[in-house]
């Protein structure tokens, strides 16, 4: 084959392999991670029997399994379009990938802007309060929500209730009036509200019993601070880390859009040379 022909073929196939496989590899990782998250969400829902009786679901936006399914599904679709589009040099998939990322980016920026504007009007605080109220109300009805609020109270924020332990009156099992029907947890709080004792090996699941009854000792050995205030304190203490994480996420999305668009441009250029 003449050297001029070989040179011509190399010139008309100038698609950046580095760009192509970088986009492919990053989206394969994203796709596999999303598949794992989606699988966990579907498994959690099936374990609760939600697919057989969807009416059992309360406050769907705060159901951890549902959040995992939505997050995993959206990310799975995004990773699929990016990886297959890059590998097969498919301009339609790459275009859809770039548009999808752009919509997500605009939505995230819009949400941050709205949150910033409404932060002094108490909108965020009101939404957090309603969410915590729903968690407390359905504490014994949904295992996922129960585990989540236990983790928030015991491990993450070391708090109890919304504004304090008294908020657990909003749950039928912990309401003080439940003494009349024989609830052992009446006028108490979940074990996750209890402060950990030094060298405690086995958790005392009954440590929150009766702590809100009149005449109970002053040192109740539970967290007195509400989770709303604890969350605000945590955010203030980790504001720089949270901001860096948000900016890094936005930068990665912008890079993804730029890479996809550049690869599309290279593919179009190659096709135009062939024609």
C-alpha cells in the first residue's frame, strides 16, 4: 500500500484515544457503582414487601430504599450512555449524555441558589423538621427509616428528637399516653438517644425506657440536644469540606460535558473527511 494512502487514513481517523477511553473508563466505574446502589435499593424494597403492597409506603421521598432506587437508576442510565457512547463512538448517546449532565448541573445550581435565597426565611429548616417528624412518626413501621434515624441520633449527630427528647411523643409507641395500653416504651426514647457509656461492649436496647417520666433522675444519660440544632452545628463545623465536595462534583460534571462534546466533534470531523 502506498505511503500516501496510509498517511491519509491515519489523518482521517484522528479521534483522541485518550479522551475516548478516559470517558469510557470513568463512566464504566459510574455505571457499576450505580448498578450496586440500584440492586441494594431493589433488594431493600423487596425485603419490605413494597412491590406486593405499595400502599404501605409512607412519605416516599424519605424512604431510604426508594432514594437508592432513584439515585441508582438515574446514575445507571447516565453511566450507560457515557460508556457505550464513548466506546461505540455513538454521537446520539454522547449528545444525550451531555444534555443529561447539563440538566442535572442546572438543577443542582438552581437548587443551591433557591436554598441560599430561602435560608433566612426558614424554608430549609421547615423541610428538615417535616422530614424528621415523618421519621419519628413512622419509626416502628419502616425498618429502613428506623435504622436511618438510629444512625443519625447515635453515630452521626449524637442527638435526640427534633428539638429534644420530648419530640418522641409524636410516635405512638413512645407517647406517654401509651402507658394506658401497656406500651413498655411509653414516655421513653429509642436506644439511639442514649449516650454511650465508657467501655460499653453490648448495647443496652432498654436504656431509653421511662426517661421522660416525671420523677426520673436528672442525669438521664441521653442526648438532650435536638437533631435540628446538631445538624446546623455539624454543617457550620464542616462547611469548607461540604463546599469543596460540592464544587468538585460540579467540576466533574462540567468536565464530563466538555469531554463528551469534544469527542462528538472529533467523530463528526472524521465522518466529514470520509465523505
